[in-house]
């Protein structure tokens, strides 16, 4: 079952299986950010289905290939780490406070930071330890990694020179079992957990980034940002299906989930 899921995953990424190298890792990341969306539609589904909030590798791949589902950081990064491990990479998870996880890949004596679950254009592995500050650019965003203290790195996302979210990478390798409490916190059905109270989807497509927040779609390029406000439900469904390639039947349950918690989009 795992071998079949690995083949399906790689095929979905429009790649062939290769020996584990840094170059192949970078291509896997780039294709992943292009072809696997960050989205909360499936997060609500996995929460309601339970008891495990993060799907197994075969279930993740099945829903990816049949329904177009990606997920949020735990689902995306945990299953990408599982894929990398099956491909021969030496991987661990790392905690990113607050409320996030990423991947540590050990290769050629280096430890690389990998993150396909942040809805951010981190298009390549980052060797954090080689220098105290790294900066990535893309789609009007700057991502700045700064060594704040031993085994900790601040990750600062900025737009137009202004910081809009900061987190701290705890640069210690962890197993899946060691982040079970983090997963539970991420899926807390509580108004304080904003991820469970809004719809978000992000996809990178060539020179464009599509960012959905409830009924507002931002289309970002390297030069400008345009914004659409979609008030018609049918148009909203068709737009999301067309841009993110999500199965249309996935969308109504998310609207119902939010409506039952006092948030009605339409």
C-alpha cells in the first residue's frame, strides 16, 4: 500500500522517483507548492471524522489524487516528511511556535529546513546553520530567517516591508509522537483558534499566488496584487474548483461547519 501511495504522490507532483539529493528535494518542494494546495476545507473534514486529525499517508494521497485536497501545516508537512522518508531522505519534524510544524532534512552532513505547509513561497530547502540570516522573496512577500539564540530561528513574513506574522523555529528533531499535543491544539474547536473559524486556501501557479480568505481572493504576482470579493455562492464554488482543483463536494461541508459555529459566508 505504501509503495502504491508513493508512486501516486510522485505522479501527482509530475515527477519521477530519483535518488535523494538536494536538487531533487528542491524540485519536490517547488512542485508541491504548485500542485498541492494549503487549504482548510479538508481540515474541517478530518476534524469531524476523527479520531486522528492528521490522515495516514495512504488516506492523504487518496484524497489528494481524487479530491484535490492538501491541508494545513500538520497534514501537509507530516505527509511530505513521510514521502521524503520513503524516498530515502533522513527526516525529522520541528516545532515552529506558535502553532506550526516544519521538516528537518539531514543530507550530506547538512540539516535543511523544509516547509510546504505554511502557505508561503519557501520554494527551496534552507540551510539555517550556515549563516545567521537568510532572506527569501516571492509574490510580494519576504521571508526572513534570523538566528535568535542557540537552536532557535525567528521566521518573519513581511509584505511591503511590514511584518504580518512571526514564529520561532525550535531547531530540534522531533518524531510524530512528540507533536501529538501540538496537533490537538491545532484542531481545537474554539473561537480562539482562528484557523478553525475561517476558510483559507493558497496555491502557487507559475508567476501567480492565489490566496483565499473566506470570500476574498487575492491574486499576487511579483509586481502587483489584485483583489476579488465574491458574494455569489455558485461563482465562489466554481472559482475555488477552477483555481485549487478541489472537488466541489468538499466545499459545502466547510460552509456548513462554519455556519454551525455562527459564521455564515453566504
